[in-house]
């Protein structure tokens, strides 16, 4: 009985490992997700739900090297600044980024 439990546990780990590995974002995707989170939170760009990005960034932050986390923070700061100063075509571009590629990142 113990061997059967051990075998089942080992099999479950073997099956789950590729799924966990596949769901990890690349470093560049992580940086982009952080930027998307800032765009979603920017009130100047209109209402958007940032909870998905918050959860994604929080989950993906673990085990990242410090310089990647710093790059993600810089990307969020830049996006926040751009959103605060945005008007006209730039605002439209940021909204399009938030509603297009950013949403695709959540779906992947």
C-alpha cells in the first residue's frame, strides 16, 4: 500500500512538473506583465481591472533574479509616468496596449 501511494505521488509530480514549468513567464514577459499592471491601474487611462495582473506579477515574482525584478519595477514606473502625461494619440496607444497585448499576456 505504501508503494502504491509513493508511486501515485511520484506520478502526480512527474505530470505536474511540465505544467508548472510551462506556466512560468519568461523574464521579458514578466517585465511586460509589470508594465501592463501599471497601465491597468492608471486611472488616467480609464477603468480597467488590474487584479489579474496583480495576481500574475505576484505569482511570477518568486524566484526571479533581482535585476529582472528591478527591470519590472522600472517598466511599471515608466508606464505609470507615461499614463499620467498621456494625451491624444499617446493615450490611445497606451489604452490599446493595455486592452490588446496585455490581455493576451493574461490569457497565455
